[in-house]
C-alpha cells in the first residue's frame, strides 16, 4: 500500500523562490503577448497581459476555455485593480481593505478597459490582488514596465492547467500539464491555500458569493456588517441572476480517472466492490483491500491545501476509480465540498 505526504508551501522572499532575472524576463514575455505561469497563495495562475486581446485569445486556446467564460484580472494593489471597474461601491473598498492581498476576487461593474475578451461579454469584471511575494513582485514590475500607455496594468490569470482539470499547486504541476504551451513558469513553492479564491459579486447591489473559497461567507459578512449569501446553496434566485464566474461549471477540477464521492458509512462497501482497482482519498486509516490510499487531514484548511496534489497523485495511480470519502457538513467545509462535488460530477 502506497502513501505519500504532500509538500507544504514555501514562505520567504522572492529571491528564495525564483532567480533575480526571472521577473524581468517574465515581464518582457508578457508585454510581447506571451504566457507566464506564476504562483499565488491559492493555485498557480496562467498569466497574460489583460489589455491585449490577442494575448488573452492565446491564453484561451492553451486552456481550451470557452470564450464566454470570464477570467480574473490580477493586480498589485487595490488602487490599480479598481481602475478596471466603472463602479466601486463602499462594500468593495471595505472587503479589499480587509482581505487584500489575499484569496478574494471581487466582481464589479466593468470599466471601458475591461473588454468582452476578458469578461465573456458580461458587464462585470473579476478583480484580485494575490498574497504571494512572487506574484506581487511580478505584478509590480509589470505595472512599472507598462506605465504611461494609458491603460491600467493587470494580468488575466486563470489556473495554469487545461480547462476543467485539476488545478496546479506547484510549478511542476504546471510544467507537466502545459509543457511548451507556457513560455515561462515562475517558482514559488507549493500553494499555501491550495484551492481557488472566494468570488464575491458586488455588481448587483448586494454581496453574493459565486464561488466559495478560503474566506468564508461568515468572515465577509463580519467585515461588511451585513448578510452575505451563497448563490445556489442559500439563494436560488441569486444563482439565477448571477454573472458567470470561473469555476462555476458543473464538472470542474476533475481527474481523468472516474471519481466518486462516497458517504463514510458506504466507503467499505465501495472498496469491497472495486478492491485493488480503487484509489482512495479518505479520513480513515488505510484499508488493506485498496492498493493506493491517501489519508487526508481532518482540519478543513489543511485538507484544502493537500486536495489537488492528492487528486493528481491518485489520478496517476492507474486505478479504475477514485473513491473520495465525503467531508463533514458545516460552514468550514463549504469550499472543499464545492470542489469535490464538481470533481466527481457526471460520474
């Protein structure tokens, strides 16, 4: 029976993670319309100059992403990020002051700078300031290098993988999946959070969570001093009216191997059904009937940090099926349950 612990993220200065010449080289590539993968605290992003339609079209081709699916613009500061928005309500400034840099994306009414090629034709744009020293160094250098051109600086940066597949949380994941389709991969250690940012829509007069993430709705509500709803789960009308957002497809974050979400009480029966052909992701100790078992932490943040790396490892195990023990109910597990539900959809 094989089991291997996941690596944890690496903190420190930019020089500890990437060579000094890598940032200027990456900026030159981005200005030339090329693609640069870079680390964030959530997952690795595939970056392109957000002001170049041709560069974004190239990004979409590499990702295999539908043109109607928007991308998030990453910036080095809230001031720069808000230049992409036509309207910045007080709630947006409050959330930015509380959680930026950090794993939060704000959806706002777009300015003229945010064209259809970024927004999927919608009248809103997603904005984020990531909390990773390499990402911030890249974004700051890019802003400096593009100053004076009459457009705000920002990088469109969906996850650095093929559309719908498991998101990358290390530079190696990016290289394995994208190969020569990415022009540069900046090193930054393993992602600290491990799942994508919380997305909050503020473009329709109230705060609605479109995608759960590391920052829960309760923390958002506390910062705003007013309720925040989770689209779909708490408010079906909010889901129906919601703009399209990254990670909202029914099937997403998915391994190539068929994966099933299994209730804890049913896990033993499913293992008996598949035997050695089952790769298992579970809280419980290994079962000798399975040849490949990864035991996950019982704490939600640690689980999220390890999730995508674990799914990639099990996907490479050449088993018939991946069985995933369902996590507990409760607000702390909302984001993890969202990722697992999409990763196992249609199986």
